[in-house]
C-alpha cells in the first residue's frame, strides 16, 4: 500500500511493495531502505558491506547547505521576477510614449538603442529572453512541462529532445542529484520554479530519484536525466532556450571538472551554486600541487586558509568564465564545516572581464614565522572622469613586489600563495534579502534557521565599510573610501533599473539585487586568530573584547569572520597588531626572556618592544644633538646588528642585510609629514580628469599610523570592545555551531554502478541528494 506524504504518521512506509524509511527534510520526503539510515550515521569501519554500498545518497550533515540553497535561490528568483516585471513595464511605457505612431515609435527606438546597448553591457541579466511579466512567470509555474523520455541501452543513454522552455519559465538544474533531494526541495519550496532537472550518472540514483518523485507527486515539475553532467550541460549551452536560470553543483570532492560546462549552460545573469568538499586540498598546503591543478593557485598555510580557499575557488570560476567573455559576481561565499559553498551571479560582459586581473592577487605569507601576510595585486585599475563626469577605467600592470623574501616583522622567510580572488566575497544586498525572509519561515520546515541567521549576519559584518562603527576613520582612510566606489554608489545602482537610492523604484521593484562595482576590491582580506598571535609570543591569549577595545583605542575598526571562531578582521596593519600584542605582554602577561629562543618569530617581535627601542636610543650616540633618535632608525640599526651576528656565511649575511634595508622603506612610508597630511585632507574628492586609483599596492591600502607604532597609547578596554560588538548586532546569534554529534564530516564516497555493471569513482555523484 502506498502512503502519501500528507498522511504519513509512521517512519516505515510501504511504497511499490517495498518497505522504506521516510526521511522528511523541508517539504520533501525521500524513501530510503532501512539499512541506509545506519549508513548515514556511521563511519566506514562501523558499516557492513551492504550498509556501505547503500550509504551513497542521504547526508544529514548537508541539511544546512540545502536549507541555505533553497533560501538563496528563492531570493534570486524574486530578483528575476522583478527584473522581468520591470522590463515589461519599461517596454509598455515606450510603446505608450509612441502614441501609436509608427514613425515616432521607430525614431524613439533609434534614439534609445545606444542607451539600451550600454545598459545591456552593464546589466546583462536584463535580456529580451527575460522580458516577460511577473504574472506570466507565476502562471507558468502551474503548467506541466513535458518530461523527456530516457532510453537506456547497453552502452549509451539517449534522451529525447524536450520542448524548449519559454522565456517565462524559471528552470533549475541539479547537476549531481543522487536521490534528487535538492530537486525535490526546489520543486516543492520555490514558488516560481517551473522545471527542475535532476541529473546523475548512476542508474541506481536515477531509479531512487524516480521513486522519490512519484512519492512526492512532483512528476510535473521534476525531470530525471541519466547521463554525464558535463555532457548534458554542454548540450544545453548550444541552445539559449535550454539554458538554466540556476545551476547547482554539489559533487563529492571538487567541482572543478564541472565548472566550464556550468558557466556556459547558465543563462546570462543566472545564478551558479557551487560546493567543494575537498577542504584538504584548497585549505591546506598538504596537496599544494593538486590545488594548483584544480583551482589554478597555491593555497595558504595558516588559520586564514579557509578564506584563502574561498578566494581560490572564486578565482577558478572567474578564470574559467573569462575565456568566454563572462564575468562573475560573488553573492555569498561561505566556508562551512568541511566544505565551501559559493553563490555567484554569471554575466556575459567582456567589459567587466577586464577587471579580472586587478581583482586577482598573490599573497606573501609568513607561515613559518609570525603568520603575517602581504598582498600583491596582479594589475591596477584607475578611474578617470571624462568631460561629462562619467567614470572611465584604465588598466595597467601593478608595481611589485610589495614584500621581501623575509617577513618585515619577524625576519623569517615568507611563501607565495595564489593567484586568488581579490574582490569582495559577498553582495550585502543579496544577504539582506535572505535575512529578511527568515522571520517569515516555518522553523519546523527550516530547522537550521538560527545557524543561517548567525552565519549570514557574520558574513555581512565582514565588510568593515558597511559595518557600523563608533570610531571615526583617519583622514587617509576617508580619502580612500571616497576614492573607492562603494556598493551603494556603483554605476549600476545609479541607473533606475538597479537603483536602491530612488525610493519610488525601490518600492516598485523591491526584490532587485543591485550589482557591486566590478572595480571594487577587498582592501582588508583575511583574518587572524588571537590564540595564534599569543602562541607566537608564548603569552596568555588576549580576550577578544579587550583586543577589539585596544584596536578602537588607537583608531582602527574590527569585526569577526564567519569562517573561524575567535577570529579578528581589521583595517589595522600588522605593525600595529604586533605593537598591541607587545603591549599586552608588557601590561598584562609578562613572559620570561628565556621562553623565547633566539632566532624564533616571538624573539624577533619582542626585540622591537618599547623598552628595547628606548635602550637602543639611549645607548647609541645621536650626531644631530637631539635628545631622542628616530625610532625607525634605531630599529634599522638593531636589525642590521642582528643580521651581522646571525649571518652564517657571506650569502646569508648579504640576504639578511638587504632584507633589513628593504623593510626600512615601508617603515618610513608609515610616517606622513605634516605637509602630506594637509594635502590629503584637502583632497577629499577627486577633481575632473584626475586619476583615482582603485587598486593600491600594499601596505598603502591600509590606514597607517602617523608615527611609529611604539608611540601609540594602547588601552585594553573590554567595555570598548563590547560596544564595538554591540554596534553590529545586539541579538544573540548562533555564529559558530558546535558539531551536533561525533563523526561530523563527509560520508563515504559513493560507488557508482555503471550500465556495464562496473563501478566508477567518478564524478557525477552528489554528496547529499
């Protein structure tokens, strides 16, 4: 006896003469054999052969991923509906403006065509293909699309050509669908979805998917397809009418083999959702050669490796897309548990592709020493204003290097990472759209709402320029903020189609997600851990509130990172960060000199303490006759003496002396003469035809102290730090979830049984359905 989902009261049901366990997630139900429940909770050594063979599909750990994906696609679908409604309204207004005259209508079209062409290049998601009303989109959701008939032979799988979807449809491809759980949830929980294609390479997966589709009574919305995901997407890319509004890639391991096909099969302005579960590759240096082959860059060693991994994945997407004149815009990029999940908007725009080089960077990482880093943009984009006041961008090579072979803070060697994405990780408007829908949701359907709210709020707070702060930035930082285009002031948002500043437009089309200026780059990437800093100096860990209070006391901003608890993102340079740590040791956590061995990073950093600088200044004669020497000069002399004493041979000595002299340049650049400070304060806004750099090399991109860090008055005020935290959000949030049970991680890879009866390790197996 078959039991419908609406009347299911027992966990065990009979469907098609077979007994199944019913697993409900969201509004979808999937049927699993009894052995599969044990397989989804155990490790490989705890499973029998039968259990292991059936552990392929359902993964409860990915429920957060699936809940978030449903909400993200819902926000994007509302954006598409508003764009289509807006396009239809504009077309109707143009027709009415012609007053029915053919001549006037033709003349109007000729006059508008240049503007329409420029708007199309700036906002390619508004195409003729999407020029339909929201009403037609809603009506089409109730129509039953034709389902393709799949014929399987001994060697090939052929699918009959389905009727091409009309432009009023909203289509989703779950490329690696397994049991089809994602497809089931998209079809049942997204109101505007008209067709979902669930593809998989495994015959058993397709069989299970068809069973679940029938059980959920969604045959009119979900089309199963047996075949290679790449081949299916390449076929769809050849016909614009068969492209998808949303493509979801959720493989076991890396999504790299599917990225090229997915970028071509998604519509112009479409949404691409990508999961990569191989964190051991992109978030560590154990397999650096594999990370480079998959993502085109070297990973970072350190606690900030997860954000660097996100940037590697985004750079891989951007590089793959650029070959076809396609640009990406990250809407949301998260490092979650053991995997990365990114949502990017795909736009066919050769003009935006030109910003790829300036939005790429390499990182000089002191992974063997203090953990500091320096970024190096690969190119620079400069903005000029033409005679009409419109911005025009010019591109050139970036000056380098921005760092030396040895770290300027601890003297140990640095390693190279990247190239990786240097632009923003998130679109705050997109995140805000998702957060606005959370209070309206049923917590019984979306059981991970608390974690979604906490993680998205933390992700949005990562942008220091958008985060509220009670401290005023320096004059130099104000100039940089004015020079760099902000998300609310982009060219795209200045147009009514994407504007959030115009109140009538915002009320009329509230769901439109504005674009972020493609020239915008991330000025303060990465985060650090307070426990890691304390480990370098062998001192007690600084409480987070006290450290953030110390940053505020010297005029810098700080926030958290979603990737790691007890993490700090700040606009303070590393020279200031280490000075705060030295003051923590001096004021609150003294350490014995014997605990820091000579030649270590901690010893080199503590050698630059205020006491040592004062002793060096008193011991060395001052030929100028002044009472006090320049602390930068004292520090350079100390570094040169240390290099002479520690040099093992001529080559090593020359290298260390050159490194000390090289570091003296950036140190002197931290000191701004009063004349330069006055000039910076007078240049609050760029004049016409004056170049404004949007990609400055480090460390000039950060607000710098006007004097040596040893002159800063550092106060570890916990109340000041709590005020900084409360300025972001006063609500208690689940920002960092504790693993709900043991063995919280990826399940075993599925063995895909091919039509010939063999097994394939490959790649079309989804992690969770």
